[in-house]
């Protein structure tokens, strides 16, 4: 059970227990104790409802962050199209390494640094296993 659900159930249970105790005591000798019981119930319901919406907001924020990460990743991959095509079969660097000049080395280093950065994100658990399967 998530912490959000637990807190929601706990708030509702406490408000219900307050009402049950007040009802079992016949609302005491003071008439405003009935109002207190109803207010406790309403506040418990409001807290439960508020926590429910906080949970929904957290889930949507998580989905948005993952979608933004995927878009950033796709943009970064698109920045390395030249290096990737040169490494593909039939590419400039595929068989003959003598054709690599300084500009090509810089492109290759940037391409490899991109994958190093992604590996570090996996190692430090910035990217979780669910996001890994999105990629």
C-alpha cells in the first residue's frame, strides 16, 4: 500500500472513530459536540480527498518527467547521426580507420560520451528499470 493511500485511510478512520465515540457517548451534555463530530468527519473526508488528488498529481508529474527524458534522449541521439552513420556497415569508419581526421575524432568522442552519460544515469539509478524499457 502506498503512503498516500495509507494516509488517506488513516485520516478517514480517525474521523470515523471520533464520530463513533461521540455518538456512543450520546454527544455528551453539550450540543456543540455533535457539530464537532460532523466537522471531524468532514475534515477527515476532505483530507482523504486532498491526499487522493496529491497522488494523482505525483503520478502525472512522474509520467511527464519520463516523457521529457525520452524526448531529450531522442534529441541527443539525433545530434549524433553523422557519427552513427559512419560506424554503420558501409560507413566511412566501418573498415578503414585511416580515413578518420580530427573532426571525425571529435564527433566520435562526443558520440561515445553520450553513451557513457546514459550508462552513468543507469548506474546511479537516475533512470529506473521502467524507463529503461521505454528506450
